[in-house]
C-alpha cells in the first residue's frame, strides 16, 4: 500500500500562468497564482518546499507542463496526469476549481502517473527527433529540386541514380553555371557515367529559367546548412550512445535492426 500524503499541490497550468492549490489532509487550502516566467516558476518551487508540500500533480496540457517539471525535478515528486483521465465533473469550471480538483485527486492517490523518461533519455530523444526533422527538411529540398528539373524537362534522374551524389552534383552544378553540354560531359569524374554520354546529353539538352536556377541554388545552400546541423547532432548523439553500449547491443540483436548513423562505429555505415 502506498504511503498516504498529508499535503499536496494541484496545478492548473496555462500558457502564461498557473493556479496552484496546496491541500492538506485536514482540509486546509492555500491558493496562489504564478506567471509562467522562469523567475516566478522558481518562486513557485520555493513556495511548495516552504509549505512542506510532499507531492504535486499537473495535467499533461500541451508542452506547458515541461518548464514546471524542469523546475521541480529532483525537489518535489511531480505527477503528470493524463487530462482525459482526471476530467472534472460537468458544470461551472474555473482555474481555481480545476487546481482544487487535481489537488483532491492527488491527496487521495487517485491519479495514474504518466511515464516521464529520465533526463538523459529525454535529452537523447530530443536530439534524435531534431535530427529526424532536419533529415525531413533535406528531403523536402531535394524534392523541390527534382520538381524544378522535371518542370524544365531535365531527365537527370533517369540517367544518374543519385543526382545528389558526386557525379550528379557535378552535372547539376554544370547546368546551374550554364556550361555547354559537351563541356559538362567531358569533365564527368566517373568513367562509368561517361559511357552514358549520349543519354546524358539527351537528358540535359534543355535550359533552366533564371528563377529555377535561383531556387535550386537556394535549396542546395539550405541543404548544406542543414547537413552541418545533422553532423553536429550525429557527434552528440553518438557520444551519448557510447555510454549505453549494453542497451545498444541488445537493440542491435533484434533481427531487422541496423544503424541509421553511428560515428562511434563507422561513418561509412551512413
């Protein structure tokens, strides 16, 4: 049986402020409003400690609970509750009544806590999600370039397997610079691709409009910038994974799993 709490706090959080109700077992209540600024959140944390609050509870409303969790983590046990599961009874609602309701549920052990991952896990997840977002942005820019080339009747993708590889970028840069087709073909760095000279000439005999050149160059510039961010994240994520080698070995033992990237093993696996 879980130990009974004698004093808890219910928190009704909003974007710019929160209403907190400290509720004691004897029915005593103390209610305060705090702004969502860091200074006020720190004051809120001190207020809970000074009042001997043993536990606090808050709805998992958007991301508004994140700063409160960060301020209270390691100081006061904070329960993050699913808003649907602690829904108030129908009727007239106020911010104060909501915070009192949450406090009452918390005092009586009637809130099922949501799972909050440890700080290191949250940070790793934040980094990997950011990396995923950058990769999606790169894919979007590549698709824009493909669209510009297709609309100008350039068929590079039918000749070069990856137009963003070494040979593909050589051809693309030659096109953007307005070089003659014969000059472009003559300087192809890949002997294997040179054998497709006739196909390449057929694929790039059209011309890009000025607006298309500007947009493609902009996409390429943005892709280079994004790649710098990805490389930075790769280094940080890999360093963190190094500390969890046992977990990584277990994950890699599952059939079908593989490295999407991993500096700690080999950049060549990307």
